[in-house]
C-alpha cells in the first residue's frame, strides 16, 4: 500500500475562469520528485460504492525546490477531486501519495518535441523546469493545444515559467475536448512541426484521445517509440480503472 504523506497549503490563487494554483509546503520530509511526476491526492470523499476519491495532479513547479511544490487544478463540473482542490483552504493539510510516474526526461541528445493538450501543460511545465531536462539543453519545441487563454493557466504564465533559451513555446487554439475536428487539427500541428525538424524524442501529455494517435504519427515519421513519453490525464485508452 502507498505511504500516506502530508503537505500544507501555503498559498492559493485563482487563474482564468476555472483554474486554481496551489502552493504546498511538505510536512516532515522533502517531496523527492523529478520534474514530470505527479502525486495522488486522497480527498477523503467517499464515492458511491464506498471507494475514496483519489485523483492525480502533476507537479508544475521546479524539482530544484523539494520542500515546496505547486499544482494547478481545473474545476471539472461537479467532479469530487477538482472541487475538493478548489475548496481546500490555506493552512489545511493535504493527504497524498507519491511522487509517481514515468513522464521523465530522456537525457540522450537531439531535438525534442513537447506537446500538451489542455491541463496536460502541468506535467510538461514540471518536466521542462526540471534539473535533468534543463541540463541536457537540446533544442526544444513546446506546443500547447488549448481551447482559449482563460481555459486554464494563462499562456503567459506557462511561457514565463519555462524561460529556456533553447526552447520555443507556442500556444495554439484547440477545438473543445470531444470536438470531432480536434484530432485532425492536432495531427496537422504535429505534421507542421516535424516537417520543419524531426525530433529525436517527444513528450505528449493531456487528452488520451489526442496524444495516443499523435504517438502513432511520430512513430510513422521515424521517431523511436521508446523515445516518446506519454501522460494521459483523461480519455486514457490504457486505463479502465483508476487507482
Ligand atoms: C497523471 C495525471 C496527472 C494529472 N494532473 C492534473 C493537473 O495537473 N491538473 C488538473 O486539473 N488535472 C489533472 N489530472 C486530472 C485529474 O486527476 C482529475 O481527473 C480531474 O481533476 C477531474 O477529477 P474530478 O474528480 O473533479 O472529476 P471526475 O468526476 O473524476 O471527472 C470527470 C471526467 O472528466 C475527465 N477529465 C479530467 N480532466 C479533464 C479535462 N482537462 N478536460 C476534460 N475532461 C477531463 C475525467 O477523466 C472524467 O472522465 C491529472 C490526471 C492524471 C492521470
């Protein structure tokens, strides 16, 4: 069973129409994460059937700092996890497990493509701000496919957080989640990017309905499958049950 850990909310800020940026201080030990990883929050809310609502949130702050960390959460309708994260007050303790995840830097050389949809930007920000990723200093194209500038954290915040001299960041307007034209638009964007320069590794995060087909496209274009990292936040075709 995963170890239950605690962190205290030290700051909470609203962003856009439905995002909340939370800063936490760890209680008793350092977090011990690598940029790109996530934690699983135990909301303590009992769902129908008696299971507790536990939800994953990627750490968007830099792994240079291990005693404080940041999460950004989009409110999803009446969803128990995101609403809990929008309610939690400064001073309250958060119960979580982790860090978890294999969305980790590939330290071999060559150009890199980082593609996030929607809230998937958090995992890519954590990755891009991480020590190992920055040390390899390879040319990096960052594409964020997102509905609008007030859908989640603003593009200016994402751009400012990255600030890598070898990274080019572009935020591209996306049709809403579930729109039938969404995949074709994302594929066209990736085709344009790899037409200009084929990456040697790629990081894809966010909507599983988009990033899995994008991986196929990259493999067809000659990118080795084992050099493509995926982190599906929702519509994950590989996941039938949530932990
Ligand atoms: C590895 C990982 C990291 C994640 N990191 C973040 C993060 O940093 N910030 C964040 O806001 N969320 C993140 N999520 C999503 C998060 O875990 C929850 O799924 C989300 O907060 C909704 O939970 P809920 O209980 O409020 O709603 P639920 O009732 O559980 O969710 C309702 C439905 O919305 C889907 N959904 C989740 N996110 C979106 C979205 N952006 N757009 C459309 N549908 C969505 C869910 O899959 C579900 O089908 C991450 C998920 C994973 C697997």
